[in-house]
């Protein structure tokens, strides 16, 4: 298994997207902690969270607190895990999402995340989404301030287009290490951003990476399942290999680029173990030929 790099930190090729452990339909806390511990046992060293990953109003930081408690029970693993959190979004508790990219909000959100995670510096702090009401340079400038103050060790941006990535790179320099955008078999619209990450030496963290194979927590419980899932190429390769289509999907993502570090969500230990095992699944050229190829530049 070849590890991937985020900034100067080597990580397991597949991370854990922790959002399903705190949003609608979340498991009981002990079950959620078991998922985190299963990820650690499987070798996962990247956990992605955010201050807005919660269900009800007044629960801001639910997921960060959960991750902190889970890691506290496994103190031997804490130093080898990169915890990536995000600021700049909110959840009023009615299922909707808000965005707030004001520098003063991001500075305050970072301080609160530091307290919840129980650390002096956040390993990777990400701007969750561009705020159309705030100049992008001002929001990214807040990340620059947090880096300079030693509050965060590295910075990332999420849901950003190519122009925003270039502007953030100009402001943050080597402090910018990652971009987290949606990318999956069902949605490859971030192909230009992936190519730019390769050019700039940034890690590309696909969120909802199993779209088209499995339903994301963001899709909601009423969203339809993928149509005719047994007929997808991923399912056919999985059947021939005797493995899961989810594992094949993650292996496909890893084969696309060394910049890719997918962060699939999980709400059961079995799911996180299956996802982590994708790092050891090397797809043959004939199998990759059945799956979607890189979009031509």
C-alpha cells in the first residue's frame, strides 16, 4: 500500500468522512465511536469533520466533539491521525445549510473547533464553501491569519472552482495543501479542479465519492437509490472480483491520480473496513477499461 501525502503528512490512501456519525439518522454515540475505532484499526489516518456536522439546532460541533472523544479513548493513535475540520457553514436544525465566509466568523469558528478538538493547532483547517456575499480573498485571508498565528498547521478549501483555487494558492502559498470537492462516478464535474491540484501539488479529497454507487448522507433518506445498480460497471467488476462495488469505486478513484485521497462516509464498522481495504485493491488495465476514464483536457 502506497500512502498518499497531504502537505508534508503521509496518510492512508482512504480517509474517513465522519459526517454520517452526527447528522440525520446518526447512530448512537457508542456505535459511532466504534466506527471511528474500526477506521483506526484498519489503518485510516485521515478523519474529516466540520463544525456544521450535526443534526439539531444548538448542536454545533457535535461531530468534532465525537471525534475528540473517540480519539481520547485511543491515545496511542491520536498523534498519527490527521484530523481535518472545516468552518464557514451552518445548520439551523431544519435540514438546511447556511454559509458564512466572513473573516471574523472563520476566526471565531476556528477557536471553537480548537476547544472542541482539544488541540493547540488544527492539523488541516478547511474553508467549507465560498460565500458569495464575501470577497473570496477576504475569506482565504482569514486562513492566512490562522496559519500565521499557529492556530492551524495547514489549510484547505472546499467546493472551490479552478480560479478560486489559484487565488487561494497565491494567498496561502505552501500553507494550502488540499482541495475538497465533490467527485464520484455520478459527478465528475470537478475534473478541472483535480487536474489543477495535480499541477499545484495539492491533495484532492473527493467528498461523496461513492455517488452513483451508494447514497450519500447529504442526499437525505428520501433520495432515490441509484437506478439499476446491478448493471453498473462497478458492480460487474466487483462481482468478478468477489468484492464490493464500493471498494471497486474507491480503488478506481485512487487509480485516477496520486493526488486523490477519497473520504467516504460510514456509519457501520463493516463499511469503514471495506472502504479502507480499497487501498490494497489494484485494478487491472482491463478492469479500468470498463470504468469511466479521465475526462480529456
